C-alpha cells in the first residue's frame, strides 16, 4: 500500500545517478568541464565513444 503512494524514481543516465548519490563528486566533475570549443568537442567525442563501447559490450 505504501509503495503505491511512493513514486518510484527512474534514473536514465550515469549523470543523473552521480548527481543524486554523489553530489560533491558530481559538482567537482562538472566544474572541470572544458570551456573552449576544441576541448569541448574532444570530451563530447570521448563520451560518445564510451557510450558506443558500452552498448557493444552488452
């Protein structure tokens, strides 16, 4: 009965998980994100490759 009243939270990404369960680490990590276009492109490409590798590993 209590479960029907509670809303189950669904976490869709590692960022959401880190933000909820490791807020200090998440803030530190997001503060270190690159600000110039070249570095941002490199970091986004690495993230994309990591996601592709994770899907292929399944």
